[in-house]
C-alpha cells in the first residue's frame, strides 16, 4: 500500500469551497453531511471551511444544502428532543399513592 499525503489548502475562495461541498454531496448522495464525512471525500480540511464561512452550518447553507444534527434537520431534531422531554415528564399524581 502506497502512502499518499493529503494536502489541505487553507487559502481557498468561497467559490472553490462551495464547489467542493457540492461534489461531496453528489458523492454521498446526501443533502447534508458531517465534517467527518466531508474530510473523507473533500479536497479541503473541514476546519478551513468552518473558518471561511464561520461555522459548518454556514458552509453547508452557502452551498444550498441543509445542516442536520444526528441525521435529522435541525428543526426536526429539536422537535424530537421536545417530544422526548414531554414523554419523560412524570404524570401529575403518579407517585402520590406510594
């Protein structure tokens, strides 16, 4: 197995970054992906994109993609947390008989 050094470019334009994000999106066939997934297939280091756009979410949004948490769009993720919180809340009077 031959070792190949992956060179990360830090001085990239926004257009180059967006084009590469879209290329990775096509490779993964996903409208959202993690920094780790990007690092595997992208030309640049994810930290370079985060620095250029201010956040990973902004980088994806700049490419017209969606930012997700744990595979869910952010609003759906937050909705799931709120639903779980409601389910875990004790029912009033549940422990009164003990």
